């Protein structure tokens, strides 16, 4: 089975830092577990890059974004030239369509 490279954009690394720091305040063990869970889910994309659901937002469909739910977070990615690029990892309660669109402008 072919493995694909999974790379995170700098803003996705920032998202991970913010998630970890936020949870760490109340529960350091839970922060570590959540980060491990997110990274495990992203590593699955090495083997199954098309496993994420396509976005329903019409404006984002033209970019072929997919998402992986890692409750309560969502990782947004694109599969381009045999590489999985993670754009953002956001809490599902946030205005993620707006934040993702803003990321595309940068």
C-alpha cells in the first residue's frame, strides 16, 4: 500500500499549540491525549488520503477540501499531487468556514 506524505501548514501547527495550551490549563493529561489523538487521526491520512468527507460549503468545494472530525475538532486538508496538506485544525464550535476561507487568502 502506497503511503502519502502528510504535511501541516504553519497555521495548523499554531492551531495545535493553541489546542494544547487551552486544554493544558485545566488538565495536562487530557491535553497530551487530545494532541496524540489528533496526530493519530492525521497519520491515518498517510494510507487513506481520500477518507475525509468533502466540504459542503460551495465556495470551498472548488478547492477540493476534505475534513476529518476528531471530536470536538475538525482537521481541514487537501490532497494535492500525492501529498496531504493540513490547512487548519479548529474546534467545531468556531466559525470554521470563515477561518478556512481566511487561510486561503494568505
